[in-house]
């Protein structure tokens, strides 16, 4: 169940108090995620920018502050960070945010994680890099967690919907 804005703000207060007692990678992830949820709920651009900036700082800090953490936690921090930068791209249309996402995700492409491949394809598409978009979408399509509807409907892939390779990629996943 999705939390209401009031519940999110209350939980932010709670997690900020926990932070004062000591930070953990999991706490950084939760604090960043809460702010990303506020970004998606807010309709005020200035608020969205504010919450995105806070989320990015918290997630980056969580990625670098700790010498050791489980790979899954590091991966989740990185995926949330990529999401934050792509939300920034959606707000501003500045391709530098897609480039940052690519830099974050390329370092994790060896993890063979579907969301990493999706974010790499997404960032490549908005940067108008058709060969890289195709490369990362092909890798993503081989994953069990491939989201057919997401790829079919996401606006960033609209330029590719009529291309033979894209149609073939989706057709393969239909069976």
C-alpha cells in the first residue's frame, strides 16, 4: 500500500531522528526513497527539485560513506540514485542527468541486474544513442524480470517503436 504525503513526511521525521543516532546504508536508502516518493507526489516544480537534491545527497552519501555493505544494498542505493537523476532529466530535459545515470549504471552492468540494463537503455534513448539503446534493451530483454509493458509504453522508446529490431525484441517476449 502506498503511503500518503502525511505518512511520508512523518516517516522522514522518524528516519531523520534515527540518522542522528547513526547512519546505515539501509537508513540512507530509506531516507532517499522517501524523498523520491515526495517528488512523484508533488506537483510543484520547486518542491520536486528540492526533494530530488535531498535524495541525491542521501543516496550518494549512503554509497560512499560505508566501506562495506551487502551488494544488494549498494545496488539498491545506486538504482534509486539513477531513478533520481532520470527524474531530474524528466523535469529539466537536460541530458547531463542521463549521462550521470549511465556513469552510475555502467559500473554495475556486471551485476547482471534487469533494472541496471533498463536504466542504461533509458539513459541511452534520451541521449539519442540508438546503438547503445538497442544493446541495453537486448540485454534487458533476456532477463526474467523484463517488463514488457514498461518498454512498450515508455515514452523514451517512442523513436524506436517502428524499427524492426525493436518490434522483433518485443515480439520475442510475447511468446
